[in-house]
C-alpha cells in the first residue's frame, strides 16, 4: 500500500507534494487533527532539501507514503550529496527577540511534531523517514 | 494561498492574514510588512484569526518584522491564533518573545489603556 510521487526538487513542487500527501492521509484514515503537522513536516523537509541539500544543483525528490502498524509514514529520497538534515544543531529557544537568529526553526519543528524520524544514506540517496501515529477516527470513537 | 488586508485607525495598523503562510507565500508578506514598517504608523497588530497554517518560512517573516519594529521603537502584537498556529508558536518559543493576545480588542486595550 505504498504510493510514490517523484518531482523536481524546487519550490514549485511543494503544492503537488502537499496535495499528494493529503490524499494519502485520507486514504489511510489519518485523523484530521494530525494533518496540519504532517503538512508542516513535509514542507520543512522539502524546503530544506531545495535550499540546503541541492542548493544550486538540480535533481529530483521522491516522496513515498505508506502505513506501518498504527503509523502513517513518509519517506523522502533525494540524490544530492550526503546531507543529513537531522544533524542541524537545535536552535536556542531561550534567546531574547533581538538575539534570535532568523531561521533554523524548521528542523526543530520536524523533530517536535514527528513521532519517529530516521536518516540513512543508501545507494547514493539521502533517505529520511518520518512517522506519525495515525490517531484514526476509529481510535477516537473508542476513546 | 495567503491574502492580506489592512486598515489603520488611532495610530494602529491592523493587518489581517488569511489562508496559508508557507514558503510560497512568505516572500510576498515579507515585502508587505517591510513596506508597512517604513510608514508613519508605529503600532502594528497582526491578526491571525483566519490564518490556517504557518511554517518556519512564515515564522522567519514574523521574527524579522518584530526585530524591525523593535529597532524602530514601535510596538507589535499578534492576535487570534488558531490552535495549529498557536502550537507552532509554542514549540518555537515565539509565545515567550512576542506579544500575543486572544482578540484584537484585547491587544488594542493593552495599548490604549
């Protein structure tokens, strides 16, 4: 039950990737309360790829959505040089307004919102897997 | 898609955001806020009542604007955060460094006493 979409790594691909993930989440009965977090994690990882991994280079991104047990998972693959987005140092959230750097918050949000997060380098690809508990409609009725 | 509208009264520029503030729409808002910051108004209310989504690209724009207003000696408040947006503000510590009110009236009262 895996669905994939491969598009160029550019900002113009954000919206088709987003619509793809929304459809997959619906198909896999992900509770609607989790969807904004899934959307946000997707955007942060894709923009990170466009701006930091590929930089000036051109290439593709492949996004796969699939269930794993109770979780809804996304796998994001790219063919840029080795780049682990999860190695970014965490931002200093205690700094005053004047001292806050502009940026560095995206990956922090990814870490906070995903229930599972993993990076590996395989066959010249960077592969990031992100899982979310589905909190399905059924779970909520039982609660 | 993001749409913005603004109105000015009693020295406060009330800027309403509606829709999605993401990597695609953030540059446009950044430009609009930069323009607003160089005007004669010194008090800004960013009304997020109809904002459904914000990503780190949007947070960057808010933070840059807050710094700009602060340096110019002005005041900035946010109001009307929906749950999804509030969660993003909380997880990034924005609730600690920005002035946030539940409603526009509450923000305006804090300024006018």
